C-alpha cells in the first residue's frame, strides 16, 4: 500500500481492483476458446451430415445401379415385384414446382423491391416491410393447406381440368413463400446503391423510372441475382407445401395439371411410412437427399459466385 | 462588363443585361421544415460567366445551387416561394418539366459520382435516355465530351473499363464530361474539388477556365482562393441571405459589406 499522501480516489480504487484481480485477463483468454468451440460444433455438424449422406448413398448404390438411378425415368420403389429407382421423375417434379414458383415470385419480388427502395415513402416502407416479414414467418405447413384448401379449389373453378393434386397450385404458393427472400435481399442491394449515383442520373434529366431501371437496377444486379438464386434454392428444398398439395405420384410427364412428387416429398413419404431400417427403400432416401443437397449446394455456390463476380464497389 | 451596365443604369443597357441572364432569382425563400434556409434571395446570373458562391458552412450556398436544377426536390419537407427564372421560364412552373430543366442545366457534385458502368457508358447514358440511338453520334459525342473535360488522352485506351478504376480527379472530370455530352447551357458545380487533391483541383480549375468559353458556370466553393482565381462574379452568402454580389475583384479587394470583408479575410467561417 502507498503512503497516505497518495490516497486513491474511488474511481482509482475500482480500477486498481479490476486490474489487480486478474479477472479481465482470464475472461479475455477464455472467450475466444468458447467461441471457437461453438464455431467448431457447427462446422462439424455440417460435415457429419454430409458424410452420413455420402456413406448411406454409397450403401444404396450397392443395391441399385448408379446408371439406372440417373437414366431411368421410372421411380417405383414400392413395387414388390420389380422396384425401379430412376430419380428423373422426382427431379422433374422438383423442377416443375421451382419453375412455377420462380415465374411467380421473381417478377413480383423484384417489383416490390424496386417499389420499396425507389418509390415508397418512409411511411409506406415502415408498414410494408414488417408485413413482408410476417409472410416470411408463416409456417410452411400453413402455406401447404392454404395451397390445398384455397388456391387449388380457386384454380379448379377457373380450369376445371386441373387435378386436385397438381404442380400449379403448390408452385404458386411456394412462390409466395419465397417472395420475402427475394424482396428483402434485392431491396438491400438496391438501397445500398449510393444516393449520389441516383442523384447523378436524375441531374442528367433522367426520370425516376429511367434512373431506377437503367442505373440502380444494373448497379444492384449482383445482389438481385443472388437473391433470386437463394429464393430458387429455397423453392427446391421446400417440403411441406409440396407434400400436402402436389400429390405423391412420381411422374416423368411435363404436364403441370397432374399429381407429381418432388425429391423432398418422396423423403417425407418414406420417413413417415413404414419402410424398414436397412431396406433399399430406406437407403433410397439418402440417395435422393444427397441429390437434393447437390442441387441446393450448387445454387448457394452460384449465389456466392454471382455476388463476388458482379460486385460493384462504390 | 455587367458592372458598367449596372453602373451606368442606362435603360437599354439594363434591358440588354437582362437578356443575358441565364438565371434570374427573385425573392426566393426556402424552408427545410421550420428552418428558413434561404431568405429573400435576389440574384441575376449572366451567361458565359463563372459565378462563384461562397460563404461559411450552413449559409445556404449548396441549398441555393441545388434549387437551381430542383435537385432540392429530393429532400423531404422542402418548401419554397418566390421565382427562379431560367432563360425567362419559371423553373417551378408545371409547364417546365424538371427533366428538361436538368437536361439543359448540368450538375457536378461534391464527390465524384460516376455510375458503376464503363467510362464509355457513363457518358453515353445521358444520350441514351434522351433517345439517341445512333452509334456513330454516341461514339463521337463520347470522344468530344472526354476531350472537352480534358480526360480523353488519359482514358482513350480504356474507355470500356469500369469508371471506378479512375482516380478521384479523373472521376470528377468524367462527371463533367457526362454533363458536356448533353451540351448543356449551364453547369452547376457544388464544391467540385472539395474531395480532390491539389493537383486534381488545379486541373479542374483549368478546365473551368476552358469551359467558360461555351458554358455558363455556377460554382459553390468553400475555398476562397479558388473563387478568386476562377470566377468573374462572386456572391457571398451568410445565414441564408446574399450579403453581397459583385465582380469577383470587387468582392475580394474592396467589399462593400464589413461581413464580406470579415469572411474573406478569414476572421470567421
């Protein structure tokens, strides 16, 4: 202790205590370790999932020829006499849904994003953005029975030839589901184009629409494309809506009005059914899951590539 | 020139002076919400002059220049009254499309703001939105504008490269070239060199001297030496009012108002 003529003020006493206690040092050393463990857990989990998929898929291909898997257009895993595992009908089902969803969601999503970033006043944005976030928060099971009990009957009023289970109704509803993804990421990309660029275009006498469509939109293109790819990726992986409203008939036909099965809804069908552990059907869900994973992984890599390749530095 | 016209106050000369005005501002008031930012501005700006607007921060000089091409409209809650005539047409009138005004009156901003496009596309943009599709005309105009902005020799081998690869000073000259492509009548410059280094600043100042042969230039500047070097006339703004507007020589050598004297001699601002 120092002599009395150097008495410590209350603040100095506290600081003295803090630095002599050594607590700060210890906690600062522990924090990065804890954070690293957390990071490692999530990375290892991902690795574990991918490895499981790969190993079980390999097991599946002991029973089924890989050539048949990729070339046959018949998917009859439940046939007792002559089961056939050609994944094409499931891929086609997924693509049909994804295509309809994209055709529906991309124009609407981009229009909403342009409106919010370039036209809407502060108040409109304040009201519309939370509503869109609610849309993003609706459980997909709710979307699923919305498709089956509302959209399908409505469409069948207009097109009586439409079957109860079809590609169009769940396609549209998957589209509705991915609109918030496209809007929110595109809107971020549009809004991050600096105000000065907008002013530069307006100062040359361009109208608001010319500015938005010929300067701001191209400038934000990387973010917009990435948002579309991520939206599409969500549509590919969507499960509940298609399980409920698209049917469970693997179909190699291009007809959009008939029942179909997607990769995801096949997995649901098997896992909720009574396929025994170790059967070929059991392993087939891993091969389908792995194919699905390749699709979504490719989309995510594409999104990353696009946003790097076309990134604009302002 | 204009000074003698004003001093001699002969009627016909006054009328002639009026003829030569590109901008005539009469009793302009402007509010940002409740803040009275421009108070009773009266200014006549002569064609082919370089008119400098000086004054301390917050004096309204930027607000005023942005009002001249109605870029101020972008600020929410702005109210104006009074008249600004551009070539005798009221710029606030419904018959005068703001797009037409901004096509005739170019603007260069404080920070270079090229579009995230190639050098070529930056200049071709203005032509394209105004419906010019002829490739030859566009190519010629791009070259002419880049030459006009003293940038051609530096970029002629890479006009299809991104504009963001240029230095700050080059970007600012590109923004000037972008204005020139539309062959404007007036160029507004809002502190065009405040984000640039001294060498780039000097180049822009030299460029302004060349441009005044063909264009009327109104420049807001923080830098009084710059105003003294390049302008024919200078307006001194303070607290939203025009304190003094006169030939630049007069403003800097024998200002009529003591506040002008205080500002230019560095006693405040």
